[in-house]
DNA sequence: CTGTTAGCGCCTTCAC
DNA sequence: GTGAAGGCGCTAACAG
C-alpha cells in the first residue's frame, strides 16, 4: 500500500504542505472550512502521519525504556503493570528490555536506549553489574534514569525502593511478637544489594530480640529450597523468613507436606508482592512489597524528571511495606 | 551534553560528511587509515549515531510490538520471555502494550504501532474485540501481524496456538483413563475463543466417554473459584478440570483444604504453563501449554513474514500440548 | 489566514 | 578513494 504524505494531500487540496501540516495538527490559524476539507482528503487517502519523520524532527520519541534482569512470574509483571499505567496515561510508549541478569546485555540495552533517544529509562540492575559506567553515559546524554528494587548502593541516583533492611527487620519482629525464637532465613543470590540488606535486617532483629537463627541459606533451585526447608523443620524451627515470593513458592509446600506427618506450628513470613500468599491454605504472613505501586512511583518520578530537565538533584523514594496475612479474618 | 553529528566529525577530519558516514559504516571504498582516523575522532567526540535520522531515512524501526490483554503472573510472562529471546537474537527491539482487555485501547495501540512504523505485531486479542478492522488496517499498511492464544476464529490470519478443543479433550481423556466418571469443569470468561473451544473439547470427551459432568462454571474471582470447587467436592466430584493456571491457583488449595477433613482422591487436571503445578503438594496433572514456546514460535513466524514480504499466504501453527504431572517420579 | 523557505542527520546516488 | 548534492516527511520561522 502506497503511503500518502502531507505533500500528496497538499496537491489535492491545492494548498501548501505546511498548511496541511497545520490543519492536521489543529493549528488555530487555519480556518475550519479548510481544516475539514484537508482532513477529509487525508481520510480518503488513508493518510497516516509518519511519526518517524516527526520524531526525527523533534529529536524525541516519547518512549520509556524498562530494563529488568529477568522475566519471572514474580514481582516484575506487577511492576510492568504499574509503569504501564502511568506511561499510557502520559501518552508515552513502553519498551521492555531484559538483561537475563548479564551486565553485558544490560550495557547493550542502555546503548540501544541512547541510540534510539528514549525519553527515559527505568531499570532494575542485574546482579552482575559491577560498575555504572553505562548508566552514567545515559545520564550524561541527558536521559533521566530511575532505579527500582536493585539499585546502586551509593547516593546520587533516582531510586524507588523499599527499605530492605527495615522490611526484613519488621518480618523478624513479627515472629518475635508471635513468641518465636528459633528461626531460619532463606535468601536469594548473595551478591545483589537487596539480599545483603535483607540479611542485615534479619541479623539486626535476631540480635536485638535475642533470637536463635538456626541457619540462613542461599538455595539454588526450587527443589533445593524445598529440601532445606524440610531440614530446618526437622531441626525444630519455629519461624521461617523467606526473602521473596520465589522462595515462598517452595517453602510453603515443604511446610504443608511436613505438617501432614508432624506436629508443628511453624510460622512463615515473607517479603511478597502480595499475590502468591493467597494461593495457599498455609498461613503466610508477609511484608507487602507492592510491585505495581513501585512501578507507578518509578514512572511518576521519571515524568517529574522529564518535566524539569535542568534539575540536577536526585531523589530516593521509599515505598511503604505493611504487614499482612493471607488468612481471612472470617 | 551537546550531541555531535557526522558533520562535526567531518569538519575535524577535514573530509566530507559522506566520507564520514561511509567510514563509520565500514564501507569498503574507504581506506583503513582514514577509517581509523575518523573512528578515533568519533570516539573522542562521544559520537552517537542518531538512529531517529537513520530510521526516518530507512523508514523502518526494527521494532516488534507485542499487544496483550493483561499483565498477570500467568502465562504472559513466559510468552514475553520467549518472544524476547528471538527478537533480541534478531537485533530487534520489543515494545510491549497491554490493552487491559478493552478493544478501544487495543485499537489505539494498533494505531500507535502503525504511526510508529513498527516492523511487526504479535497480539493476543482482548475478549471484547468484536471486529478486526484495526488489525486489517495494519496488515493493509504492510505490517505483518501474528496472533497467539486468543486468535480470530476465521482463517486468513497468521496464528500460533494450541488446539484448544483437543487440549481439553485430552485432559478429560486422562480423567477417564484414571477410571473417573463424575467430573466438573471450571472455565474462564465465556466470551473468548479459547474458553469456547475448551468447553467444546470438554463436552466432546464427556459425551464420548459417557462421563457425568456434574457442572461447569465461569467463576468471577479467586474466592468464587475456591467456593465453587468446595461445592463440587461436597457433591462427590472425582475429577476437576481447570482451563487455566489462574483457576488452578484457587482450585488446588480448595482441594487441599477439603482433604484435611474428608476422604477424597479427586484428581485435578489443568491446562497450564507448567510452573504453577509445581508449587503444590497436591497431585496436579496438566496439559502443558508452554508459553515460552508459544512466544518463540510466534516471533519466528513473524520474522519469516518479514523475510519474504510479498508472501500473501497465512499460516496456522499448532503448538503441541503434552500431558504432564507435578508428582516426582521418585 | 496562508505561502515560502529551510533544515533536522543520515545515506545514497552520481560525479570526478 | 573521496566530494558534491539531494531528499526522506515534517514543521517552525518568517513573510505577506
């Protein structure tokens, strides 16, 4: 199908191309009659404005890039949903990249973002990212960057996250208040910042409340989590802290299974997006790490940055993490 | 930061801009000395090729659009993952839109895709889409469109899907072979094609195997599914068919709960992406509807279309759906 | 109110 | 091998 241009319309309408452009863009200078006439012709020609040309001219794309380390069913779908809400409302488009948790791929994506002149970048770092050179490059290029979840440990970057130390601390505090002392903690990859912080909070609470941490571990697979959980249960653990939904997905069935044969009233507490806990009959208490809300706030922060470009200050936004449980009040 | 252009480089290198362009693109006509000199200058200037200009000139974007009806933790994350694998390998970029299951939004997204000259579209229709005018428009514009999962019922469109009728049929056949006769089926929204087809397959098997379908339903919420399941269990159902992971997520806990108090060896069979069943101790048998593979095949089909543009034929690719179970063989 | 002109950055002819 | 020139489609600035 031959794509018609403003020029084609201008010839048929016997006016100048710029007049057509103005009419199509509802410029107030153009008379309504002419506007209607031109729009009619455009319609007849199946005219579709060439946004590539417009983007080129304006040197902007109204596109937001999201870079995440992985596509799992946990957390990130909620984040994408949140970001999408804001981005759509602002009439921008969302481009999703995933780094497969490899810093090289992440760098390439950032490079592609710069090449494509994306308006802004929202990113959760891969666990293998050592430096932030690629990020700094984008920022120097004038592209605002917002971090969420896995963020740089130093200041000077726009960030939306929860207080990971505090979240873990609150989780353990909950166990304490349930009169529990023998606990175990199950964590994710030891390299990433959120794991470190959650461990810190865990230890802090354990010390402060004089609890007995019978073990902390970094399992490598679902089965591994399941087995480790069973071990802890055999050791008479009374409370298990899961740092994520991914871990919870293996801990809960292990607990349920153990309960079939053994008497235990072990309590599970988790940092969770708030969906998975409701998939179980087991009582799962969780610190709500609301992915959708994180996404919304990150996107909003990005658009704030887009608004006043010259602002060189950076912000750190901390998301609240209320304590919840999946047990119905009824 | 001032963005440097080919022209800037050409001035410093004392050559013509076109020479710079050629050197940067490794054109064989340019001597190696000059190439190196020019590349060095480009490097020094932090030159970043303006892809907007390049896109504009080539009138293409190397971007694939994905349009899905919703962002849930079920199925779609796997599909995105699969698509992304192929798209990344081909050096394209992925743009994700979601329609919130509203046909108007879907149309707008398609329009945006046309405006932005995306190279291709992969889409799962919203349940409210009545006609395909918006799709046809994109196709007429020369943009290849691949459907997956929720696809048009008529021929003439490129589609990657499972045989929904057959998948449901196989599920019920499995129950039959387990000597079960009293069954129930729990389905999603009655409007969408995959629900209709799965119901068809369900009924076909029930008739053929002379089973007793004590009920089929279209619940509206997690709790609703849970309660309905409990009802069926009380009525002495022996097998429950869940048409999706979303439904499974409520059925399984209901079954587990019921088993605590009542003797039953009800069998669960599901059409599943293959992740959720492993989150339970209950035996969950499933017809594997592999989202990642669907995504890969859809993307591959799209690139085939991109290869030979003049091909006006359309393809229907049926994904295999093997029977599996979450119970370890050990 | 509408026309004229010019240029965004790149690449591809066509010359030499 | 390299230079010169032109144009992709759109829009803003400047005229009238």
